[in-house]
């Protein structure tokens, strides 16, 4: 019996049976999901940032590439950054060549993730609908849907009546932006974001990775043109390779090695309403403004809009943006006007110059960069971790992450999904 | 963000009247300055945690370009001056 419920080390493998067994023991024998180790003096790989991407990278480094002498340094606690601050949406409905296969890899990893890391992340493929409001927008969505299908991704163009049957509460006859239909990706949906961080943390820790919380990197030590380690709030830690996954703080870390990035940090707010009875079954996005909404299993509406628009490292936003998001929401779903917002919060986005991320080597030989996720990083977590682990382990980019190069701006190889140019607050 | 920006021409005005452009530390290179200089101008930005100088446009006011110095953590604004007064161009 012990062999079934234990995984070979003190951390228990989760299953219906282990829940039952622990209940019989009065729930006194559950183990912490990961250790709180004292940092070693040296690691093969140090990852700066214990967010979703950093933890996923550590997990895949250990699981797929057999590199287990790894530390993840997190300045706060696991889940305190963007991985616990997003609107939990997953989708792979991208148009462009460099993006589409990458986000589809992520979607495939989401589909197998819970079995893979033995943690209930509440992956819910409830469908993502992007509403369109004009003939031109329908044509653009048709083009995007066709691009997705050519890459083997599911996409359905829905007409007005089909959308009306699914989502009767939308403002179909809005005088300015009547709803004509939607582009739907049925495999898109939501995932419980905290559980993603916890699942990857536990899976990495189980394979020998040290997750060191409350450990802020304050400096990077260089010897003979290579990184030798990092100064931290818990002292110096040496490393063979250093991998940045610091999201909104990427610039702060890059400044430690005098590397200037094509990134600005911006604040994005998200919101959750009071608990309501189930009425929004899918993820729905407004095509006439920036608004996206889904309903959590607790009944709260989880929604968000645009970034505030100015550089910020404060994890809080501005009331003007709150008003703007609320207006867009009510324009899309008039019934929202009487819903009370329970809370709002902000996260710091590493907005890149073309709206697409960077997973690449840097001019310093053993320093790697994972940044520029703008406000689309959550859905990318598994593929980002997988491709970044591949890059760190083999010193070669994974084939689906090849386009996300740091030098693409200098080489004219931008991946500008929105086509707005080098203005980060417009992406 | 602070709620008000003290425009040197119009006085303290709601920040919703203004449009932010970003890093005021970059200057337009000469046409023949070379690819590296142009790459830096178009794509690389100072993105400090703390004091930052930015171009803001008083779009719904005097329509002058300003250089606003503010803190990206506390959102406090230290100063706002007309961009032409500093002699800097973007």
C-alpha cells in the first residue's frame, strides 16, 4: 500500500486514494508540497524568478533534460507575482508564423499538464470566443482562423445566431458596435493560475530542484566575461549557467550586467466580481474595446482590459483604467452594470517592442534571457518553460521558440501580432 | 500614477488630459548614424525602477510636449517642464 501512495520520497503522490487514506489518518500526515532548502554554494543552473515561467523551466530542466542541480530564486513567495495575478486564460489563437506553433505547443502541454505533474490545475477547455462587430473585423478573424487551421489549431467562425444561442446576454444590437459573430477556439479556456505555480514548484522540487523563496538577487558577479554567480539577500550563490525569468523586473536584472532591453514595464489591472450563479460558460472577449471575461468556479467574474499605459513598477493601477474597463464590460454585457466588483489588483508586465516574447541567449555566454511576455505570459507558461529549458540545457533554441530572438529587432524580424510598431504601451 | 500633472502652461490638470510617449532620454540620431544607433533609438529604452524622465503630451490642453520626471514605484511626480525649454528633441 505504501508503494502505491508514495512516490519514492517523502512527498506523497496525489490521487483519490491518497485523499482517502489521509482522511482516514485525520489529515495529519500530509507533507509540505515542496521543501524550504538553505541555498547551496553552487548550482549548475540558477533561475532568477520563481514565477510560472521560472518554475516551469526548472521542472522541464529536471524532467526532460535531466538537469537537477538547479535553484530557483524568488524574491517574494511562490505565486506572489504575475502567475497569481492574471485572468487565467489559455488559448492558441495566434496569426503569425513565429507565434502560432509556440502557443499551440503550450496548449498541448496544458492538455496533459495535470497528469504530467500530478496536480489538479483545474484545466478547463471551455472555449474562447473573440467577438466581431464589423465586416472588416469578420474578415480579419476569418484570416486568423484560417492561419490557425493551417497550423493544425482548432478554429470556428460563428455567426450571430450561433453566438446568440450560446451567449444570449450580450448586447447584440448595440447601436455603435452590433455583434455580428465570433471566432471561437473550443480548446481554449481557463486554468487555475495558483495551482500552476504550485504544481510546477512541487514537480521541480520532487526532482531535486531547490526553490528558494524570499531570496532577492541584488547583483550578478562576472569573471572573465562569464557569469560566476549571483549576490542575493541570502548571500552569494555560484552557478554554471544563469537564466533570467524575472518578467516585469527583467530590466532591473538586466541592468546588473549593463544589458539594455527592448522592454518597458507597465502595470496591468485585473478584477473579480462578487460570486454569481453560473451565467458565462466560456471566455468571451469584446472586439470593439479591450475587455475579456470568464466566470470562476466560485462564481466570481474574472475580467480585465488594457494596461494603464505608463511605465510602472507598482503592483497597483489607476481608477481611470478601472472606469474604462467597466465601460467596455457594460457595453458588451449590459447586465454587468449591477454587478459589484469584489477586488482589483495589478501586475507588472514586461512589454516588448513588438508585443512578442524573447527566449534567447545573450551576449554573455552563460546568461540566458526569458522576457517580454507583455500581458500574455500565463497561457505560454508550459511552452515557455519547455523551450527555455531546452535552450539552457542544449544551448540551442527549441524549434518552436526559434523566432523569439533578442536580435530580431536589429534584424527586422519583428513578430508584431497587432501591427502597431515599436510602442510597447500599444501592444 | 499621480492624479494631477502640473503643466507649466496650464497648471495642475488631471492626468487623463495627457498622453504618455515614454523615455525622454533617447534622441533622434543623424540619418547616417548607422544601424546600431537607429536600433537603439527605435527599440531600446531606459526602464528604471524609481525616477524616470518621460515625454508626455498635454493632448487635451495646451498640446505642448512636456518632460515629466516621476517615480515608477510610488508614481509621485517631481517635475514637469516644457520639452522645448530643455532644448531636447525626440
